[in-house]
């Protein structure tokens, strides 16, 4: 992935929707996103909770 790519996650909360969370890839295995508990934050894609839910990253331009 490259900086600015969108990253998508599944099952971040109970719902019938498939993709439940997204963020922006920053490089160095980090992404920025907003969570209801922490507000806007950066997190490592190596974090076990997020890595289990990561589904794909993509560039839109």
C-alpha cells in the first residue's frame, strides 16, 4: 500500500453490514481513523484487533 490509500475493516461492531470501518493509510504500517472511544487516532495495522479485521486497502486515484 501507499500513503493515502483507503483501508477497510470488517466486524468492528455487531451489524449485518460487511464493511464496518475505514481509515487512511499513512505509511510505515500505520493508519489514521476515528473511533467513538478515542476520537481521531493513528493505529498500527499490526495491532492484533485491527489486523484480524483488515480486509483490503485500495487507491482511488
